[in-house]
């Protein structure tokens, strides 16, 4: 928690009131995620194609759904399909549907995802995993808004808004010949790069609290509390599986842990070892690090995030930080914080 990378160098961007309900299920108090929220605010009302890029587990599906909810299509269907998880032989019929008799087992006409999503939004997850033949057909939908069902001749129109997502570097895939260049540029209208969890260290305590409460309700038990040392280990860990990995860990701990506090020894050995190595690397950095400055900057970042989330209602901000209101007021005065403050200023 003393890593200088935790310093939030940009001003915390407030979320407009009309979008707060849409983002309520997405935990993101730091600058990295608030920049994503601001992009959603800007693009939601348009019908522009959006490409979400980010590692597995960074929340691409949550952001896609938030864009749909914030759009003028929110009362229409939100249809999702994972191009990587659907067998190649079934993907075309899943996209476009099929006519009776098109293949063995096709005993009746069936609408595809693009047809079902008419007027709404279709989310094509892991679009980088599509075959070259299917890429051509999706390009046609993007350019002309039409397609035919498998085994059919009737041209069907659709005006579904397309949000695509991938963990791959599509530009690199184009260079390798694995992804069509024309489709890439058709998708690459508004690219959005989602941050990894290790780029969102200030959000980790909030995510942990959210997941603990969520799983404690399912278990019908009182939420456990992380010790400061255990939380430091989580913050220092690299999280290759991102938020999904963190969520799975918290669920395991809530189910298996007995007692009020979760201590370092309760965490998986791998996480303790990797986190310890990361901490040691920071200690021997040739550039050095100011311990007190790093701690102060991280504290300021959390305070500003809590104040911003609560619209600067100090009682609510103190509850979020789990400190007394008087303590919060003292810290606000000490750091000379105001609504236009930013960590590091």
C-alpha cells in the first residue's frame, strides 16, 4: 500500500447523477475506472460501434451492459455471445439463425442473435477468435445492416448496435493475417482499453469489501474483515486473473474461513510469495521511495475517492472509509482537500 504507483495523478472525475445508478454494480473509485465511466457517459447515447479491449477478467461484459443501460436502447434487448466459447461450427447459426432443414437437427426456423437484438445492443465478446469466413459476414452486417439465416435466401435487416470485445491485440492480429483489416477499422471507431487490476490498486480494498459482503449474504454469515497486513498482500499482488481472480479468492475465503478476521496466513501461499517478492523489489529500487509520502498520497487518494462517491457528504464518506467523521474532517484539513483537489497536489 506504500507503492508510489498508487498515487492517482489525475483529478478524480465526478459521475453525473443520471449515470450513478448505471455504474452502481461496477466498483471503480480510482482515476483509471472513472475515465472509463466518463467515456461511457459520452458514447452511450450514440449508435457508434465500440471496441472494448482488455485482459480476461477486467469487466468488459459489465462495461458493455452499462453502455446499453445508459443508451436510448435500454428498453430493448441486450444480447451477448462469446465468440471464443461457442464452437466454430455453431457460431454462424448462433449469429444469424437458420431455416428449417438447413442442417441435420434443424427441425424449425430459429432466429439468431442479430435478429433477436434488433433495436437493442449485441455484445460480441472475444471477437478476435472468429474465423475468417465469419469475419466477412459480420463485416457485412456492420456495413449494410443485413444478413441471411443459414439455409435461407431472405435478407433480414437489423439495426442492433454492436459492442465488441477482445483480450487480443487486434492490430497485431491484422499484421499476422489472422484478422481482416477492413473489419478491424470498422470496429475500431471508439476503442476503450480497460485497465488491469494491478493498474487499479486503489480499488482493491473497495472490491474486497464488496465481494465479502456479497458472499457473506449468500452464506448467511457476518462479513469477515481483512487485517491490514492481509490487505497489503492483496494490494501488492499482480492479479494475472484481474477482478475475476480476486472475486474467486474472496468467495473461497468467505466459504472456508472461520473467525472474524482474515490474516496473511489465511491467504494462498502463491499470493503471499508473489506479493512478498513484489514488496522486496520495491524496497531495493535504485530510485528509492519516500515511505511517508507514498502513504500520504494513497490516503489522500482514498479520501478523495470516498468524498467524490458520496458527493462530498462527509458522514457518508466516513462510513465508506470506516472511520469517524471527526477523523475524516481532520484529514481533510490536514491535506487541505477540496472538490477540486487531486492526489499529489
